[in-house]
C-alpha cells in the first residue's frame, strides 16, 4: 500500500473533525425520508454541508433537480465518490441511503483536504433515485462519467464484504392482437390472442432447462380477453427476467421473445413487444476493492471478499460499473443475519448509533481509497488492466 501514513492520518482527522455534523446530517435525512427524485431536502442539506466546507456545489446535474456534483483538485486522474439519499415507500430509510450520503460527503471533504498533496481530482456525485429510478443511468447518458477514472461508494449491510453480485434485470411486455369472433356461433373464424398469450408462458417454462444458474423469469397476464363469448381479440402479459450477467440476461430475453413470437405464429395473431431496461449486473473491480479492504482492516473492520450464501438485488451502480471501474463494498450496521436491507429493523439501525459509526468508518476508508487511487500509478494500472480484461 502506498498511501503515506501522514496522509491517511490527515484524512482520518478530517473525518473525525466533522463527526458531529455528519452524524446530525445522517439522522436528519433519516428522519425526513424522501422517495426517488423527490430528495429535495436531502440534496440541499448535503450540498450545504459540502458548501460550508469551502466547495462549490453544482446542483441539477444531468437535468435532475436532486442530483449534484462537487470537485476538488485539478486535472487527471479523476476519482468519483458517489452518494445516494433516496428512501423507500412505507419503510423509510430501510436501505440506509442516509448513511451512504453522510459517508460520501464526509469522504469527499476529507479527501479534498489532502488532494493537493497527490494531484488529480476528487469528484463528489450526488445520485438520485437508486430505488427504481436509475439516476446514475441518466448521469451516465449525460456524460457525467466520461472523464472519471474510477467510481466508488459504500452500502450498509449486515456484514462487511468487499464485493457482492447484483443481478441484471429487464422487463418485457407482450401485446397480442387476434381476430374476434363469436365463441359459440363461429369459433372457426376467430384467432385467439389469449391462446398465444398463454402459450408464451408454456413455451418459456419449457426453456427453463436451458437457463444458467441464477436466472429468474417470472410473468403475469395483464389482459386476458374481453368477454366469455368472444374469441379474445386482445391479450397481454408482462415478464421480468434477471440474470447474473448482462450477457446471460440478453440471451434469456432473446429466448422469452422467441417464445412469444412462436406462440403468436401458432395462433396466427400479431405480437408487439416492449422492453424496459432495469439495472445492469455489478462488475466489482477487485484491485480497487482490495485497496478499500486494506484500509478497512487498518480501521478495525474484517471484510470478507465476497459471500455467496446471501441473496442479491439490483443497483444502478451496476450500470456505472460497465462504464468505469467501480466498487460497491458493504459495511455492517447490524450483526450478520439480524436484519436485512428493506426491513424495519434495518431502518432502525440506519438511524441509530451503529449506523453513524459505520458511516464514519466508510468516510475514512473511501477517502483513503480515493486518494490512494490518485497517488499510486501502479494501483491505477492494476485497476485498468482488470477493467480491460473483464467479461463483456
Ligand atoms: Zn440500497
């Protein structure tokens, strides 16, 4: 590890110096949960904190009122620290994004206090709507990541992990159009849209033997016909598919679409498809994740590299990880197995003392990792080499 001890110490002191403010910020956001794209108070409070520490904050990044950005240092290399701050309906901050926010702004301010010593630039990105809105995807499309060398964030969890999988996901809607006729007087003149719709499910089920491990395909009928005595003119269904990799997801989506086309052909009806993209899988850059892990260990945490025994969700950080090398490590705010993200007990922990303590550690570890990335050309080479060699 090439981060000078006095630089690490300066980072830790900067975070410690802001501890009271950061704790209050985490708790204020927790007490005022805001849903995706409506994080007006949280983004304002976070921007105020960063501004009070002497940085200019750009609001409304990528056309999203609750996205923001701040920069410190100059030129390349550039490293981004990402904040999330949206909450969930009903259960509030049960994903602990208030801690992601406090950890990220704390990390930025601390990294900014030493970036002049190592050169390069630290960029803070406030990213809205992780819970189903995909704010990071809008930022990718707007070119926000174009000049970024690596991106990082942390997420609260029930254990310390350097990397965990996130499933790639997609929604596909099928609309079938047939020919109506009287179901009793002239069934022979109709073409049933419903038959094609139901055949799609049967054909998809038949293809499951060809799915790789981790694939999920599940659907429901959204329109099953118009009346009992009419051969259904219209029918529709929706499928969601998930997979461990984007490549497998594309393959499985292709199979599902093929089934719908085959079913439509068998019934001689038309089918229209609509694809709505979810999030991409997470490509964890282990060279950078291990750097995060080494700093976490220095601060008394014991992260495992990964843990296949626990389930996975999806995140728009996955999309970021396909654009620049990225990490999404996890730090515990509860004992392993005690509570999981999106549960009320997890929300309690995110608003309590253990949550704040973890956010402080996260701020230090993220800042140290960001500064080491800027300072160490060898680390940057390893990160890029792993990135170039990734499966696509
Ligand atoms: Zn989350």
